[in-house]
């Protein structure tokens, strides 16, 4: 499903933090993790796609699996 970046991540003071458990290319992180721009997570530069919509599948445990961006 297509969701806004801001539904999955918070960007504050240049730091990116997931709002929900997230999985990208098999790598998972949860709320409480924060990282800055230039950091690759599961092969994706999440700072570079900030503000774009995301293609997300949510599994039964509530993990948002990011499949791509628009």
C-alpha cells in the first residue's frame, strides 16, 4: 500500500526515527532507533527519500516492510 513517509518515519533535528517497526531488504529496526543522513539501512538511504511516499506491506506482527518509494 502507498503511505506517506511521515506515517512511517519522524524527521527531527536532522535525525530519522521509525514510528513503527520497519523492515527493509531483510534488515529490521524499531522505534527508538535514530540515525542521520548518509546512513544506509538495508541498502536504502532513507534521508534521500524523505518526503516521498513509500510502498509498504504490513505483516501480521505489525512490521512495516518497505518495498520501495515513489
